[in-house]
C-alpha cells in the first residue's frame, strides 16, 4: 500500500515534469517566431559555400560615393578585397529609386496628395527599404558587411542614414580639376554634365560635391567619413587603416593588394561596362594623380576660384597647377613603376565587348 | 532494497521522458523557423481588430485599371464594399515604379549593362515584388484579398501576372467619347493627353486602351476580365455577379450599395484629391452615361472612325451619338432619380481643401 502511494507520487512528478518542460520549450518557440514576425523587411541570401545570411534595415552597411571619377571604384575595390566586406559593381537602379523617393518626400504638393491617398511616408520608407535591401543583398556574394557603390547615392546620405540606422558612408573627395579632366578625356557622360566644356563640368562638380558634403556633415563624423583620392593613392596604408577603423572591421593586408583579389571568390568583381575597370585592375599607383595638368583652357584656369569655389573649400589651391598633394609611400612608387612598364593588362573577359556597348556604358548615370 | 530499484527506474523514466519531450518540441521549433526562412519576400500587417495578415508574391490580388475616367474608381469602390476585399485609393507610386522596371526590362542596351553590373532580372523582380507588396499591403486595412487600383497599372498586366502568379486583372472599358468628355469637362490632366483637344484625347484614348487590351488578352480570360462601364451602371447586379465569380469570392449584397460603406471600418475609403470622389459617394446611377453627347466638335465626330478606331473594335458605334448602351435595371433608375433630386452631398471631410490642392490633384497620372 505505502509502496503504491510512493509510485503514485513519482508518476505524478513525472507528468508534472513533462508538462513544465513542454511549456518552457513551447514558450521559447513562440517568442522566437514572434520575433521573426515582428522583424521588418528582411532578405535571406545563400552564399556559394551554402552559408546563409539574413539582412534587414538594421544590418551594418557601407555606402561609397562621390562625384564620378573621384576614386569611388578604387575605394570599393579595396573594400571588396576585405573578406568581411562585399561591395560589387554599380547597381545603377538604386540612385534612380532614391530619385523617385526623394521626389515623393520633398515636394509638399505630391507629399500631400500621397497622404490624402493613404500612402504614408512610413509605407513609402518600408517599400524603399525593401527594394534597396533586395538589390544590395542579391547583388553579389553575401558577406557580413554589405557595401554599395553608386556614386550619386551620397546625395541621399541623410535619408539612407535614417532608413538604415546602422549604415555608414564614405564620401570620396578629389581635386575637381582631375575628376573633370578624367570625365572629359575618357568621355564619361554624366547626367547634367556637358563633357565638351571644362567650365561647365567644373561648375557642376563644385555644386555636386557641395551637396554631398553638406549631407555628409549632417550625418555626422561617426557615420560619414570623407576620404581624399589623393591620400588614398599616396598613402594607401594609413588611409585604409583609418577607413577600416571607421567601419569597425579588423585590419586586413589584402585591402592594399586589391588587384590580386580580382575575380577571386569573395574578392573583387569588376564590370565590363564601367569606365574605371581598366584602371582598378592595376595596383594603387600615381598614374592619374596629375594627368589633368596642362589640359584645362587658360580662361578657365584664370577664373578657377569662381567656377569651382569648392576647390579652395576642400583645400585644393585653385591657383596651383598642380598643388602639392603630399608624399607617396615607397610601395606606391614601386607600383607606379610597374604600371608604367605596362605590367598590367586588361584580361579579355573584362574587355568592353563592342563599340556599340561602349556607347551604352557612357549613358548618363546622374 | 527492491523499493529503491523501482524508484531508480522511475527516476530514469522521468529523465528519459523529459529528454524525448524536449527533443520533439525543439524539432517543431526548428522546422517552423526554417519554414519562415525559406519564405520569399513577405509582408505582415496587423488589422485594427488585431488580426494579422501575411502577404507574399503568392497571395491572391486584384489589379483594377483602364483609361482614367472609365469607372475604375466605381469598380474598386464596389469591391471595397465586399468584406473580403480591400482596394483603397490610388497609390500613384506603383505606376511610376513599374515605369522604371519596364525601362530596365525592355531596353536591350540598359538591360545588357545591368547584367554586366551583376544586377540580374531576377534581382530586379525580387526588388520590385518587395516594393509593390509593401505599398499594396500597407495601403489600408488588411483583407483576405488585396486589390490595387492605379488606372495605368494595366499597361503592365503581363509583367504583374508574372511576378504575382495568383493575381487577377479587371480592365474597365468605356465609350472613349464619354471618358474623354469627362477628362476635358472636369480638367483631369493625364500624362500625354492634351485636354484642350477632343481629337488628341480620343487618339490617345484609342492607343492606351488598345495597349491595355492587348496585355489583357495575353494574360488570358482566366486572369484578366474586361468589364464595360456601361454594363456596370446599367446592370450592376449581373455585372458584379460575374466579377465576384471571376475573382472566386462569394456573392455579397453590399457591393450593390457601396455608398453605404463609405467611411465604414473595412468599407470604402475615399481620397479628397481624386476627381471621382464626388461621384462615387452616390449610388450606382446613369448620370454620367451620355453626358458627352453634344459636346464633341463636328469635325471630330465626322472623323471619329479614324481618330478612335478602338471605338468600333470595342463595339461602340462611332456614328451613333449616343449608341444604345442597353436597358437599365429598375434599382438603377430609382437611384438616378434620387441623385437627380440631389439627395447625395459630398461630406465636408471629403471636400478638396483649397484651390491650390485642386491644382495638385490634377497633376499628370500617366
């Protein structure tokens, strides 16, 4: 009799124990799935090595930009050489969507109509986040830190910093005379820039960089870093140390040899249509630093101060042709000698297919 | 001694039982979350009654469209009056995103560049789906069947039917002379239409409806249904029976009295800026059916066959002013008398605020 009582209590204890364990695990499961549901837009991407990455508007992200021909491709290639970061080619579609969005946001009229139509700014933001995430996440191999380089996205830094709270921004600065000479000599058509005129391009350059710098300043130094193209090519090590520290990723020697990572899995993927491809296949070098000197019409040189007021504001002496950009590191001099010896040729798979497609590539990007 | 052995076995059983229970529940949790992960873009919306709806590209969806001033608002209002369907006001942003997407899809040049940049058509579709889902799902109260009405979206029926495999399309047809008279007399500016000229508007109407009808035909009769505005107002019951059967939703008497659902929870939400609002607050009536007669210049009337070839293709006799649109149901005659007695006034909250905002509302939609 006493025995069966003991057995009874034991059985009761078992049942009770099972009940408690079940309840606990059920709670875990519920909370997990509620977590998943409450999550805003998120994108899942499977890497070639089958690892899965999930990205949301809270994921860390880098936006690299600036006026075209200011070293944005070099910067993103050096970041692409870091195992934890993936940038990839220009998407071209992101600036256009941001253009639409800014239109709906800015213009009081249109904004009022949309509110009347029941399309709130929150809804538009959710839709924009969803679109941008899909593009950026699926644009290449997934990586712990995603990066996007479409030069003009930095016109929207304030908005992007708002919808992606953990994003950071790298604004490339360069002597406008060099950027403009590059546009004109390489016939890189950019929306709004008349590449037959140094005067017009330098004016537009000044306006564009002023707008981007304004946004960068408002986003603040913790989230927007300005990098000079000149420092990047003269002192790549110190510059990239600064960049990676800003991004909060560990140092990786590979970023100083991006040319070795081209076409490598998880390395640097290049586009046949982008105009910088034949340059970034080479190691960091000084080839392009002062190539502009001697190409700018005299009347434009005389009037430089007024045509491009941002030159002096950025510390580029508008009267000096060229100004002193600083001292190069030894390895850069060494790289430049190799480049001048013509040691780096464009691989066939990166050659721009036909003259026709060259005309395509040079369609407006702005 | 025998007792303690029994106790021991009991304890072992308990531990074993707990282990099994734990493992089972863990499996349930894992499979659930894997399910969630494998899901493509999806949007979760919470209704005012706290019910949660999750939408994906596989959700059933209705797109209502046609040339503006063809009864698209009346149709969506009648569908809004159905408890299982929510359309809501025009979003205005969806046609613009579709415009961008079509550009990237159609033009071989741009398409080739995007492929070179590593932005595949699949990526662009995923991004477009994500954007459209966010807008459509968050545009109003969630419902089992979502609906969108932006007249010109039906220019993209083929593409939409492809990215939303369970979507259906309702293309509104109307005597172009009536649509055009409505645009011109109510000064509804539409992208590309010169509302100072009957000839121009009738030409554009003919082109637009031809393009939409072409897309509708390719999508096929199981997924795209054409509805005449004239049938909708003359025989609302038989027409809506046909529509709801096509959509696969049960009949609901409320769709014949959309005016009673205006402003009701889960009912019809109207916009202050849309030009049809002052009309759809009234029950289905014949007011607008033949209002165009006597307003079209003689030279345009004579040349009607050539200006708007789609008239005869759609069965609207271009020589008859007006043609015989058919016999009205008794309740419609009754409604029309009430309307003519002026029994339906625009509520203050739906009045268009100021002349200024009227100019806003009449900005191009195409």
